[in-house]
C-alpha cells in the first residue's frame, strides 16, 4: 500500500473529499476564516468559506429538503433531493455537499429544482415498499414526510405492492427490511465511519445496488455489535429493533406471572420526545405511574444496580491496582468498563486479545436481573420461575445481552426481555396513556432508593464520574464536594470523543467497613495508594474506542491509564440505539442536560452511600464486594469472537 | 486494429524525447504557459482546458501531488487510446513527465483499463527503457527533478473512467464518483492535488512541446485547437482510428470513412448524442458536437429504437448505483423503451420519460448520470415517428 492510501485508510473509510465537510465551520460569522456573502432566494447571508449551501440556508431559515444528509455523518450527496440552482452552473447542485468558496446566487425552489425533486422522490417511491399503515415508522418517517411536503398525489413511476425480499430477523437486536431501503447509505456511513465497525456496505451496481453484509450473511452471523446507531439514523423502516412488546403484554396479563420492570436513566430523559415534548424533558416519575397503569407489578430503578456496579467494578479496580503496585504481579491495566453491551461485543470481535482488561462486572441491567431472581425472590417468597424481569433500556444491544447464554447465574434467564424507549412509548400509546399527563410516583422498594451517581450512567463519562466520587471518598476519607464543586467532576463530562484526566489522591483515610466485609481483601490500610495519581480516560462511540485501544497497543499515553470508560454509542446511553428517532448532537446534549439536572436533584449522589446497596451487602452479599456470592451473581465472562466467524 | 490514417500528432514522427528536453529547458511557469497558449482541451470528452487544470494543481498546496493518466477507455465505441498506448506509448509517458514537472509532482500513475491487461508488459518495458535512458527516475535528463510512473489496473467498471471514481478505485474503495467541488486539482488522490488527463491529452502535450504551442493552436478551430483521434465504427466501409483536425464536419468525416449513406451518427459514445442526417453539416468540436473520440455510424437499415435500447442497457448495467436519478432513472428509461417496443408507451408517458431524462441530466451526481439520457433524448427527438406506434415487438 502506498503512502497516500495509508493516509486514507488509517481510521475513517469515508472518501477524503467528503470527510472535509465534517470539519466544523465557525457559525458566529466573525470567527476565523474568510467570509463570503452569498444570496439564497434573494436573501443575503455572510458565511465562512467552506460552509455548505445547506448550512448557509439553515442560518437564514430557508428549508431545503434532505434525505441522505445527517448531521452526525460524513457527506454523501447521493439522494439528490437537496438539489438547488446555482447561478452559472449548468447542472443542479446538491446543497448538502456543495462548499461555498465564492459569492454565489442560489435558488432553492425554481421550476427546474421542483421538477427534479419530485421526480427523484417518485423514483425512490417506485422502489420503496410503502405499506405505511402497517409500518412501525408510520408518523415518524422522513420519506413519508417528504412525500407530504412535496405534495405527492400519485405514483408517477409505479409503486411496489408486495415485498420482494425477506426481512432479516436473525439478530436479537437489529432487524433489516430491505423492501423499505431507499439507499441513502446513512447506515453504511454510520457503521463504517461514525462507528468504524463496517458491517454494512453497498453491493452490486446500478438498480441492483443494495445494502448488504459480508457475503450476504444474516446480521446475527457477522461482526455487528448491535449498537443500533444505524436504526437511529435510518430515514425509513429499513432498520428497526427486534420488538418484544407482544411477549411483554402476554406476561403482564398472565396472573401467574410477577412482572417487574427496571428502568435505566437514559430513557426517562428522552421518552417525552415520543409524545411531542422537547428533548431533555425528564418524565421519570410520570413513567413510574404509567408503568404501573399498564400492569407491571413492580417498578424498579436500574440506578440501584448502577450503584452496585460502581462498588463491584471499583473494588475490582482497587484489587488490580494492589496486584500491580504492591504484589508486583502481572495484571491487565487499564481496567475497562463493561456496562455497554455494544462495546462488549465490539471488543470481543475486534480486540479479543485485550479482553483481560475488561472488568468482569456485569452491566447494571444484568446485575439487576440476577438480584431480582435471587435476593428479591427470597425476600418476597416468590418462585423465580414465576418472575418475569423486563429491562427498559435506551439500547438495542441490551436485547442481545440478556440473551447471552452465560447470563443465567440466578439459575434462570436473569433478564427476560430488553425493551427500548421507543417500544415502551408505543405500549403507552396503545394503552391510551398520555405519559406527560400522568401523576408522579416513586420507584418501588426495596430498590427504590437510588443516587445521582446511578443516574449519570446515562451520559458519556457518567460511569467514570460515579466511580471517581466513590473511589475518592472511600480511599481519602474526604468528601468529594470539598474537591469538586457540588461533587460535579466536570473534566470527565462533555462530548469530546476521548477525554483524559489525572487525579492525585490527596491523602488516605481508613479502609471502609464495606470493603472489609470481603475477608480476602489483601490489605488493611490505604498507605500503598498515598500520593498516587489516578489516570483515567473516557471514550464514547466505537470509533473513539478504537483510537484508545490502538493507542494502548502502541504504548501511548493512554496505556498508562488505570481505568477507562467505554460506551459504544456516541454520547453514551442517551444516544443509544433504542432511543427516540431522530438523533443529533443538539438532541443528545439536551438529554444530557436533563440527566445531569436529575443527578443534581438527588439527596444522595454517591453509590457507596446508597442505603439499599449497603442493605444488600449486609443481608445477602455477605462476603462483601467481589466476594464469592457477588462473583457468582454479579460478574461474568467474555467470549473472544474475533473478526472471522464461521 | 491499427490506425487507418497517419496524422499530425499521434501517428506522425514527433520525437517524445525532444519534447521532454524542450520542456525541461523551461521554468514550470513557462511550461504551463505553453500548454495554456496551445489552447489544448481535455481529449477525454469533457473538454476542460488543460492549462487551467495544470495551473490550479500547480498552485494548490499539498504534501505530494499526482499525475494520473486516465487509460480506462471505457466509452462504447472508443478504442483510440488503445492504439496510442500500443503504438506510441513514449508520447504519453513524455506528456505525463512534462505534466509532473510542471505541477511539481514526482509520481504518475497510468490507470489502465482492465481489458487492456495484455498491453501491460510492453508498457512496463517502455517505462523500464525510459528509466534506463534517464527520462524517468530521480533525475530526469540529469536535472534535479524526479518523476516516475506506475501502472495500475482498472477492473472493468465504466464509471471508473470518471476521474473521482477512478481516484476512489486507486485508493482501494468502491469505484464511485465523489462530490465535486472539491476537485481533484486540490483534493485528489489521498486528498492531495492531482491532475487526471486522458491518454490522448498527454500525447498532445508532448506534441506541443516538440513543435510549439503556436503550431498546435494553428490547427483546428479558434476554440478547438489541434488534431483529434476518432474511433470510427458501425455501418461504414472503413472503420478504424482516424486523426483529423478539430472542427471537421460530420459529412466530411463520413466521406473519409465511407459512410455517406448513414441515417444517423452517434458521436461521443453511449453518453454522446445521436446526430441525424439533417445535421451532418455540423462540426465536431467543443463548441458544437463534442466527443472523446467515439463515432458510431448507423446505416439506413438500423432500427433506432434498438440502438437506444442498447445504450440504455449499458447504462443500467454501468450506473454505480449511488445517486437516485442515475440508479433508478436509467432503469425507468429502459423500461420505457421496452414499452415503446411493444407499443404500450403512451405519448403522455413518453413525455414523462423525456422530463425524467432532463432531470437526470440536471440532478445526477456525476457525468455518467448527467449524460446517460443523451442518446435516448436525441433519438426520441429525431426519430419519434420511427419509435411510436409499434404494435408487436421490435421492428426487424
């Protein structure tokens, strides 16, 4: 491979000419970079050189329709719906892909433009199996809205009246129906460029072009990590999540079943979007009432096991550090977080040799499942066989995770169904529940008390912040509030792809009683950590995870880290593959704001102070964090899958 | 098939080494000025002024720059580049070397059509000879400039003749055109400034430096200077490769090749247009009927609907499938032709198809989609009576 090709294939696989547009252009009009004045439909606007026509039009409120364009993705310019007339150009230009480098006169709705757009849409509709009534994207479909906006009143070039290909339902998480595909390639760009996984690609040419997997294999048999980012960016119903709502309804109405639901933090900050509310409108307590109204016997908060995860994962980290620093034994550091099932499958496929770095702690979802079917069953004298655990998650990969064969340490399937935000909203709608109008109510005991630390698991950096709050206090004996204003550890927050932070442990205190319940703890004081500097990092989106892993392999700065948080999805769980559609940087930022606001409102904001967690260790996990019982119920193993699967 | 006619440039006795020697005696600015003065335009068919392209690439900033010779000759009915490469490859290599020195590039790549693999060995030999003679390598003609040429094979996709798809293909990606702008002159191979020129363009460059820009500009018309190679095929007595001055009329050309009784001539290949007998007085030039070289002669007995169908089948097959107008539009036009064959196409639907053709010309992403309806549109406009009103199957 020659130099120029290496340069092109290092990380992204998007063509270089199209990656240029990912460079964010200053928008305040006075920032660096030369400005150029253009006119759009007679309105003048001054923009920095390199701004696309589409971005310029947005600034002055001119709406240009788009389909293949997505804010999160590199430019494709393939659907051609956004074509506009540029004075002096023979052909129409794609507004999304045209960088402005000179004073242009642009017209966005001339006869030539409208004629082209209608026919382009007619051509797309001639291949799209649009059975809108029976489609799960009915009412939230970009193709449908576009047809309405452009006034489509007949099918100029025909319309398929039956499907011509089978739906791929092989995956526990992501389903593909190519009858709905309009070849915008957002999924391809999501998979190849945003996530750098590379499961989907266009195959064949001309009108035989379709999106496919390696050798046309079913999705369950390729290296798909189930992150579902493609679902969130599909304009139609070509991609969706495997939907368990029928099974959930069936168990809810079965009186012999005790159906409990645990709800993760991210869906609360987003489910309102399905009811027309602005992104970032939290409906936590309305949702609790609604869940009881549709028949769930108990409503629990996944934050409880998020706190539990912090104790288990934090203890594991301390044990690893002790092994490395004091016992001088070989041990895999940095330790990687393991709560994101998309990330777990990513490392299993792409970096199986680095699996020893993974914390063996299960994700909060799975910990909850095994606690419910053991501790909770015993507490309430229930037969675990009659308990159905449903997990409300922001995440399509959670559906795969709960079906992993190893996730049955309770003796039963720990979590029966992974339900995502969109599906629950649909259940509420079907039951006639107007979620925003529901009365507020709290979670059920005995897991009702949660902390702010559990809530922020929903945002990238949240797991790390929660872990730091606990580790700092447990080791130093100091209050985090004295070190960070309101215990907000801001350096780990935000949306930068990779964030690196160093923290010096100011002093050491006594080893807390909670840890001492583990009889095998190899130390009885923190002296060995005195003056130590903790190096941590946070990465979100598997493209960023890849950068971190490559840096560690190359012996770079990140290889010196002690602990790294990885989330498969851009933005963390709040950008998960089960969240309401659409998604964008602004939507994810609004959801994050809601999550941090909820954290700030909690009285208890540190995992180790969660009274329900302390009670669980006292009553049930009596040999302490990382003790025998905890290991059996709350920890797991991984499968080195590799990239080449039979 | 060899040349039927010795011409002014390609099949003359121009010495490529003399051209290169004349070029390296000049400064880079002077070299580009010479090309600009010759008013040479791209011989692949698009007709972009070569001097302007080189000047842009010379001015662009980059860690490296590239010179690409587009030898993917895939336009149906075009076979002149094959003749150039088999008979006078040194002319092309000298032209590429001049281009490299002019824009400040050290690396040239010949993107050779997959079907021309049989030419590769002799081209590699020619390159080796040039290296041995100091005409390629780290020090060209003992000067402090270096340039070398690598041959890379295409794999049979027509669209890879489009310069940005060609670059994608060279980078190991699916051969699909990029968005333009940015253009290859500033963001080409590996994101670096790149000139992509046709085989014949580079041969012309060598001729310009051997005999002077003024000599070149004196041939042809005011706006279309120099001679041009034509690949002539179809219903004529003497098909083959011809070299004529730019600006020759269709009628003159037909006389030369023995095709005077033609009913129509397709100029520019499948993506070109169909010229009926009534317009044979028009000239072949950038200002009138532009072509990369393909001339297909259709005799009086030809069924023009079958001709149109043949072209549309080609585009349905060769569309890269990326943009909507080209991917779906070509298939709809072909479907329309099949309806015409069976007499099922209403005049109203034919109008829809003509509008669709215009939309494809206006809105497709690259030159392939923008030109694919040309043949259909020109055949319908000139031969509508012949096409309409069929009752059962294709006419024989």
